[in-house]
C-alpha cells in the first residue's frame, strides 16, 4: 500500500471527500492526522470549555507565580 500526503484548500475539501467516497472503500483508507500541537491545543480548549482548567488574568497569575517562587 502507498501513502500519499495532500494539502487541500478548505473550500475544496468537501468536493475532495466526494471524490474519495466514489472510490472502492476496500482499496482506499483516508486518515486525517493532526500534529501533536493541534491535539494539545484542542485538548486545552476542551478542558477550558468543560471547566477543567482555570483562566486567570495575567496580573493575578504573575502574582501567584511570584508567591510560589519566593516560598521556595
């Protein structure tokens, strides 16, 4: 089996998928792989949206960081 990497314009992607769907499914396997950075960003967004992470303003965050560093 051969591996091919394509870059497809966002506005043409749905047309490309229709083309792939017309091909025999037992002969073609389509993978949509994200980079590890994309996965990390998605994970952080999901965490924020599900209230798993705490967002603080910069000044408060720096103050807390300073306190932790001085306590060591």
